[in-house]
């Protein structure tokens, strides 16, 4: 009824939460990865980039440029 599989829904929730951690500036990539259940920050970065089409680090840099 949601138009996605349970796995896709879980990934969407994890990615949204990770993005929040990164954008609030309270977490590095490794910390954001662990906060949402990824033990391997490199795997997290690949999944994040596949989901948002931008790496976690690049997203943080873009936001810091806007805020500055």
C-alpha cells in the first residue's frame, strides 16, 4: 500500500535520518553511518550516494557553503 517494499522503506528511513545527522553538522560520515546501523562507512557512503546522487561528504560541503 506504500508503493515500496519493506526493505526500500527501511532504507528510505535510514537515509533520511543519516541526512539529518549530516546536515545538522553534529556528525561526521562515519558517525552518521553508525547512527543508522551501518558498520562500514564506505558501504554507507555508496548507498547514500546511490540514494541521493551525491556523496555524504559532498552534501555536507554544499550545506556548509550555503550557511557560510
